[in-house]
């Protein structure tokens, strides 16, 4: 295994973290009490719920729990607390750059509308950036369960607020529903407006969903993308084009995509030369944050410190961080490698 250094001290970029899913379990309980929300037992115990989303019923349960947690975010102070705590957790895990993913339409009914909701979120991000020193930006994500026209509205709004901290445009929810090509116009609007395209694909659906992200949405990054491991030609294409897969090992296991951490195809993607950015996805529901994903790479897949450093570099290179911040993170990675274990 070679020398072993503290994973939390390794500088890294966090590119796959959902907004509500970033919440601390204790915060969820406090906000539920504050607003009189009755939580299901699965969200009360402080432990991640038992989930398996590889069938329709399982995904519905996961989404229901997520929606219940989101219903506890009802005023600007709640949003500020969530972002502040997410930033603190990331800093603790060695993150130097965070791109947090949010669909503002989900929060709009309780925050005065779509534009006020987005402005509240962006204000919270700016405050957390000042308070913690963490580089934080926002990736606005459309919901593939909604009409593609809604996605176009979101894309235009995201472009409008690009200079206020929005760096990318995504597409989330159950990738088994609908077609990526239905959202091609929304992604064209986002790309033409200078935003990075980062849709979900290749998690609950197979390699075809990753190909759709490339062909129909011209993805620069793919959320998850692990099922590409089932298609060697697709792996070669991802590697050749330098498309980064935002791999979330703990999430894959929690949702039943793979049975155990050792089954997540980290080595397959690595050996094929596919860039990866490890992410925590939804720590509230899956029970682990950013550093734990690197621990899985180390403990379940035998990644050495040199290889872990390269994973961190890949996350930095795939980020939307400005050149100065990117260079500082890359220098920090070299310092980590030179340090004594």
C-alpha cells in the first residue's frame, strides 16, 4: 500500500453535491422542529436510511425522503445555515472548491418565487465563501421529471446570473425517465451562455444514458457515469475527450447500483484513462461526505497516495475554478505528496 497520509489534508475539488442532500442530520431535525414538519422515522434516527433505488418503488422512496427533507428549508435563514454548514463540512474534508448543485424551482414556492429563491441561494453561497474561505459556486440543475420548457427557463436564468456565482447547468432525477435529447435546447442555451454542461447519466441506467449525455447534451462532465464501465468503447471515448465522471461510490452502494464498495468500477475507469471527480452526492441520505469517498478508493480499491493525489488533481482540472485557485490547489496536492505520512 505504501505510505498513507491523512486524506482530509489532501486538497480537492467537490463537484457532485446536491443542495438539500448536503444537510447535517442534526440540522434537519432542528429545522423540522422549527417549522412543525413531521419527519418519517427513516429521517429521525441520525443514521442514513436503508435505500435501494434500482426499482421504481425504491427510487420513489428515496425521492420522498429527499422531498421531506427539502420541505424543512422554508426561509432565507434556513438556506444560509445549510450552505454555511455544507461549506464547513467540505473544508473539514480538505475541499478547496465546491460546486453545489440546486434546482431553485424546488424552493421557489416557499421563498417568494424562482428569482428570489435563486438570489437567496446565491447570497448564502457568497456569505459562506467569505466566512469559510472555501471557493463555492453553484451548478443549476433542471429536473428531468418536469417539462423541457421548464429546463429552458432555468437555463436562461442560470446564464443571467452567471456573474453572480453560477458556473454550470445540470440535469438530475431518475435518468430512466424521458430522453436526454428532450433537454438539448436547454443545454444549448446554457453552453452558449458560457456554462459548463454536467448532466446526470450512467447510474440507474446503463451506458446508453452516458452516450446520450455526450451526443445530445455535449456534456463536459457526467454526473456519476459509472455504468460506462460496461462498454469499453464508451470508456475509450470518455478518455479521449477528457470527459470527467463525477463518481460517488457511497451513493452507488446505498442506492443498490453496486452491492459493495469493492464493486464500484473505480479501477475500470482509472485503467481506461477516464478522468474522475469523487463526490458525496447526498450525505444526508447516504451517511458519508467527501473524504470518505477517497477512503473507499484507498481501502476498497487499493489506491496509493500517489494515485489519490492524481484523483484530486483530476477533480481540480474538471472544476470551473479560476486559474489562480486551480494552481493553488494543484500546488497543495504536491505539498501533500511531499509531506510525511
